[in-house]
C-alpha cells in the first residue's frame, strides 16, 4: 500500500456514525464528533474528562464502575443499556459497549462506543438514581435476586423499587414494566 492510499484511522474515528472514545482509568482521553454531539458537548470539552460528566449522579458513576470491573475481568468487554445525562441535564437511554485494551486492566486503556436509544426507549418518568439502576438491570432480564446480589441490596429492597417502578410506569405486571422500559407498545 502506498502513502496516497493509506487508511486514515484518525478520520475514521473522528467521523464514525456512532459515539466513540478512547479511555484510560475512566477518563475520556479522546472522543469523536458523534459522542460529543450525542451528549451536547464540543469534543474539546470531553477530552481528558471523567466519564462522570455523562452520568446523572456521582453515585451512579461509582456503582456502574463497580459493576463493570468483575465483568471486564472475566470477559475483557462490557455492554449494557443505561440512563445517561446530556450537558443540558436531559436524561436518555444509551447503549454502552467497552473493550479493555489489556485484559488484566479492566478500567485501564479501553475503547467505548455509545448509541443513543432514546427514540426506541424514552425516559418517561422521574426516577431516582437507584430506580434507574434497577430499571437498567430489569431491561437486561435479571431477576430481583440476581439484581440484589449484583448491587448488594436485599431482594426485598429490590422488590420495593420494582413496585415503585411499576406504579410510575402504570404497569400491572413485571413483564409489562419491562416492555414499557424498553419502549415497546403492548398489544391489548
């Protein structure tokens, strides 16, 4: 391959149609245009910033990091859908996938992608940080017992949060709640 036909990986990264960033220890070292636009920032505002600026609360940032570490240690990658925060404070559902560059450093150098899924899954109710966390885990199909173990709560506490979510989303069953959380219209 000659110099004229060399692939310009930096341009591919900067102009990819999906939000992307290179990170190190939960700091965004470099992000692309799509990520900055999705969250309502200029690229320069996100470079060398903590991922924390993209989370609704400090506690959600910390809890998500705690949840990511064992999965990254086991698989070298992580993926979920969670509620994130734009620069204007708007909350939205986002599909996040990350890959560790070094298997023994799960939150070390990594590549992360972000996809705004708010059109398919709008945030329609005011949720507490804990309700947002439990809602994201319910969407993954996890049971109350599994959620309780994963986030270090009692199953009864998770059930109480699930009941609050059901009231807020006017869902009569757990299945209906999950469908509403993922933005599907149930056939009646």
